[in-house]
C-alpha cells in the first residue's frame, strides 16, 4: 500500500443537507463517485471524528469530514477505440478538438472513456511519458464540459518545450464564452489570484490578498473582449495568460458575469437551453517545440453552442 492522501472538508451552508458522497465526489474532481463510495465501505471516511460508513449521510453545517485516500500502487489505463477529432499530427505532437462531455484523463476508479484512453488507441505507445501512466502526453487540459482545442505531446522533448511555453504564457489560447448580463465596456482584464473557495470546497474562487488561503492561491490573469451583446447576455472572447483550474469560469463569476449554463459558478435557472457551461476553446497557437515553426489552429463553435447563440439572437 502506498501513502495515504488525507483530505479535510468543513461543511458549510451551501452543502448542508447534501449527501456526503456527492459532496466528496464534487470536491475531489480527480476521483469518481464509485471510487469514493468504496472508501466508505473501507472505513476511510469520518465525520466529526467518527467513522461514517453511510454514503447517504446528509451533511449538516459545521460537520468536519476527513477522507483518507490510499495512493494506488499501480495504475493501468487501457487503450479504447473512441473516435477523436485530430486536427493536426506529426511525429512529436497532435492537436485534438475535444467534444464537451469528455474527461481529459483517467482518475482512480474511473479509467475508461477519457481522451487519454482514446489517445492510447490512436497513438499506441507514442505518447510522452513525462506526466506518468495516468496522463501520458497531457500538457494542459480543459474541463469535461468545455469543448475545443488542446495540444498533446507524443515525445518527451515536445512535452518539455510545450510545458515551458505554458510557464512563459506564450501559448495563444482564445476561448469563446456566453456570459450573463450586459458587459458595458468593450474589453477588460481580470488579474486576481485563484485558490480553493474556503466557504465551499466544491469550487475555486478569487482569494483576496491577506484573506485565508491566499498563501496557497495562484496568480491568474484573464483578458476579455466583447464580441456580441444580447441585452441579458454577452458573447465574449477570453484570452488566457495563465491556466488555472476553472480560470475563466471563476474570473467571470467574480466580476458578476458567470458563464451561461455553469451551475457551479452561476445561476441554475434561466439557462436558455444550455446543457453545459457555454465555453469553447476556439484558438490554439504555439511554437512547435521541435521545428520552431509557429502553428495556430481554430475550432468552429460546436452545434450546441451555436444553437444557444441563435436562440439569443432570435
């Protein structure tokens, strides 16, 4: 048995009354709910110092929850014949247009149906090994319900070069998003550190300087410009300078313009038919880490995004 990863949760008003297994699976995004439910059976979950073996336990405000997750000794990920939209490929890397609803890489208890499973079938063993067996070739990722472009490294040399460009903020990443409310200014920048939301472990949040959790928060910068206004909604282009988890979603919610369809950071009602957050990774540009040629790719808006846009226009 490997080391034990200990995670702690303070139950707040937002999650009070929710089943504990749902709270834990939402707060621990890298693990599936079935994996977490098995930890209840193994006595690895405690509430207020007492072992809790009921995954249906209803949380109360003030509960202190501890879950101990064993580090797996060996993780095996199988190649799966899942269709993927490869928009560019050479010996060192490939660019994929990911559909909404597909997870990028497997997590313990959830090893199938991900982009990595599909890549392993498509590429065989020709994927960078830098990020290990769970994330072969994965240099950066986009959320499950975000569609669009990401680059995958086939060689370790390419992986190292792409990772360096990400650190230097030199990769051009442009997103299209529909947000709530009318943005009056034509463009703007959100420069605000992001960390785990101290009031709700399910989310990330902007953490003000000096506030609890600021020490572990990471700097984050998002530039945005208005493309089209619909009165109650606005279509924007967002440019990532940094790449924090949920960055665009957190930053736009912070300035009171959450993404349409984003139940985690925005309203659960008035979704205008959106079945997910309306966020699409539309443009990806970078210097090829081996040939040193600048490459740029553009992905058209997917059908579900266009359908919502046409409804707002009509």
